[in-house]
């Protein structure tokens, strides 16, 4: 579900009218709040995330009564979260869950193919070998090599995710067939 605030914000700074709409207050209230310390940057406008946090704190400290305050606080917190996510998206610092899933599935499939390819690659070499220790050593070498490759790939994915940002969108999880878990995929 994609919930957006009533105001479309293309930058992290808003006009007085946009700030009033996001905070659900009048233009006069914005002017009063500015005198009381509402964040404002000359020639840029109202930094929405900071304004939402400021107004959130103001509501917490206000004696208006818990019902109205709680409702506004809950709404403002949700709107602030949505604005932070939208800002992160616009800056390219959101990692989509689908992308992470795709990378993990690719790694899983590559590892699976390496292991399924071991018998074909090693059959002739191992068939001629009479020493069990040598067979074991060759198998261990190939298995460790495959595991190291997989470990490096997962480390690369983790680093890419860490560099991209901390926000992740969560659609439905991938199904077992996409992960190679279907019975038809097993030898």
C-alpha cells in the first residue's frame, strides 16, 4: 500500500502553504509557530522533516488533552516517516526489497549450479583415483572454493545494500519456486 501525504513534496523544503497543509494548521498558525521556533531557512523555506519533529514536540508538551494530541501526533509521525522515505527515494538511497531478493536468488542459483556441476567436473578425475584421502581432499577443495565464492558474493550484496541506504520497501516475499526450491529443480 502506497500512502502519501495530501501535499506533494518534491524537495525537503516547503512553502508556508505546503507546511500549513502538512501540519493541518492555518497560515496564521505557521507564522505564529515560526515566531515560536518552527524551523525555517531563509530563501529555501520550511524543512519539512524538522518542522514535523518540532510540531510533534509542541503537541507533546501542549495541554490540549490526550485524544486530539494523540491523533495529531500519530498522524504527524506517520507523515514524517513517509516524507523521510519519499526523500530517500528521491535521493536514490532506498533499497527495494525486490532488488535484494533478486540478488539473493541469483547468488543462490549460482551456488546451486556450482554444486550440481561438481559431479560432472570431477567424475573422471575422481573415478581414476584409488586413494580415498586424495578423493576427499579434491572434494573438500571444490566445496570450499564454492562456499568462498558464495561468501564473497553475499558480502558484496551486503556492502551494496549498506552503501545504498537503510530504507527498504517490503512487498510480498518471493515464492519457493523462484528460490529454486521446487521439486522439479532437484536432481
